[in-house]
């Protein structure tokens, strides 16, 4: 089922016994982090802090903190379900017979529900505050998550911009540092679309309109984090996920649209050439990122519901709530990756690899140096290009079984022949790269080696020692009969 708004999702979590309400006062300065860390490690419930000591609204956090809850947020029983729907839409076969026509019309019906819908009135504009009456410090329970953070950060805000020339919309999720009651820094990393929009506006000598929405319907919040190509509208994607159109409303003071069901919306402008120091910030790498100059938005208008809930997230060394968000992306985008590189069977982005540090791929190997071809394909595929380590295994390896992957990667590799070293772009936040934005890459071929790859030892690649099917069947029968 799709959730109409954040309140709808909270109610569903409450009914399922997957929400803990914390009614005692809790300080968003570090204390919330300490509580959330314990709950995340125990795979515990979503948390609703009803009386944070800063801010005037409840704080929802850890809403996406397990794979099961992430799937529920997107209205599915399993995260792979959305990927399968995408895979079905991508199938190019012509329909055969009445059954085929029914399937084809079903695809059209799915797509008809995708485009966002403009509305004239919205819950997110029940209250409107302008100019110097805006005080984000007083209103929002923003978090200082880690002791050396540069201040209070408003995490999980959905930032809206548009291309100054084409008008194409972008929805992104970037960290937001609260500089003063009306000023928010925008951590627009070098590889992000909003950075491009800001650069074009700056070149034209124009200010850039910005709207930041907090507490949107779960499918919209996820879509803002998804690594979509620049020409795919995040609201089309969110509509596809939730099988229903997303309602958008015109902002009050900037030429942008935001989700009608949002809790709080900030509207303002980025002035060309203006920067403020942003950071440090304890990011998803588990390390503090340094202070750097970034653009900022001066908030001119704030709109919100009469009963808003502020949703946020804590990032840092895994495990964290953003782990299931990353797993959702891994599963949802598998069909798109396979469409480009059909030899891929499956892939896994380990949470400990914080999204960009490691990619494990299984392939249907067919020719010499096939694994190296896959490595280069991944290093050219969107944000997967930021992967620092790629481990390629055979199709019969479960990429989600890290012990199985390690056994093959440790035992099936001659590093004089099976390692590919390269240099390429890395994540903006990568602290290990000797130069910011680029660094070393390593690909490990842990597949079975072919004679045509230079493996010419007598007898060829050895067979694994496994029991034969007849013995396994006998043992299974005895186990059922005698309990041995």
C-alpha cells in the first residue's frame, strides 16, 4: 500500500508494534544519537520523540532502520518486488495472444499512474511564516549528531531546484547545516545535479530558487535519495513506486513545486558566488568531513502543517538507518544495471562499504577476461563509477553471503594476473583518496579461470569438493526418518 503522508506511515508502524513513542524530554544535542545507535544495532523499532528539548514538533527517526521497515515504507513485502516491476516494464517483447495483450495494457496502466499531479491547496501550506518571523533554531528539532559536528544539521531534507535554462526539475537529498535562524548551508557535492544547476545559474549571474521539504511521503523521500539519471524526474519514479501520483503544490515565494503532503517547507534563494564554511560533519563514512565552502539558502518563506512531525536521520559508521536506504537502491536498480550489462546475475553493495567502497558482482562468465569487462562497465555506470573495490564472482556464488564471497576472493585469485588496478572518480566524502575527487580503484577477478586466460595447469581449473546428489538425498531421507 502507498502511504498518503508521514502521519499515515507512522500510524501503520504504530499498529504493527514497530514504533516506540518516547514521551520524556530528550536532547537533540548528542543524546538522540546515543539512543538511536542502541536501537539500530538491535534492529529495533522506529522512534518518535514526542518532547525533544529543542524545537516545537515531534521528531521521527529510524523510520527506515530495517530492510523490512524500508520495504513497508515503499508499500512492498520485499525490496526486490519493485525491481521486478521495473524489469517487467523493460521487457521489449511484443504481446502474444489475449494474455499478452492483457500484460501489455497492465504496463500502460502502471505508467498512467506515474506523472505527478498539480493541486491548488495543500496541507503543507496550512501555516505560512515570512521573513524575520522565521526561526528555524526555535522551530525545528535539528540534530547535532556527533561531538565535533560544526553545528546543528537538518538531515533528510528534500532539496528542490530546477535547471536555469531547460527548467528540468531536480529533487535531491543533501545535508543541510543550520547557520542561523534563517540560513541553511547546502552540501552540494561535485557529482550532484543541484551542483550543476547552481553552476549554470552562477555563470548566468542569476540567483537560484530552492525549496526544501521535510517529512514527505516515504516513496518521495526514497526517490530523493535514488541515483537516477538527470533526465528522469524523481516524482515520476516516486509515483511508479507507490502506484499513485504524487500531489505537488506551487511554492508561495519561489517558482518551484513541492509535495503537498510534506510536513515543513523552506523556500528561498541561492545568490550567485556566495559561500559559507560548512562542516565538520560526521558522515556515513564514519569519519568527519572537513570544513569546506558551500552555497547557502536564505529562507524567505516557511510553510507547514498545523500538526507537523519533523523526520530526520543519523548517519555515521555502519550500521545506521541509511543502510536499508542503500539496500533499497541496490535491489530496485538491479534490472536497470542488467539491461546495460546483461551478463550480471546479481550484485551486492555491503553496508560496511558505505555505498561506494565495495561492489560484489556475480556474472555468467562466457569468455576470457570477462570479469575485467564487467569491472570497466561498472566503473562507467552512473554513481557506481565511484566504486573503489569490485569483486567479480561466478554465477553460482551468492553475492549476499559474504563468507562465500570471501572464500572465493581469498582462494581463487592470483594477484599477478587477476587484479585490475585503475584510477577514477571517488565519492566527494572519500577521506582515503590522496587527492579529493579521484583515487585508486581495484578489481578482483575471483571467477574460475579459463585456459584461454593463461591458466594452463594440468587438468585445468579444479572442481570443488562437494557431495553427490544421491548421497545428499540419502542423508535427507535418513534425517527425516531418524533425526540424524
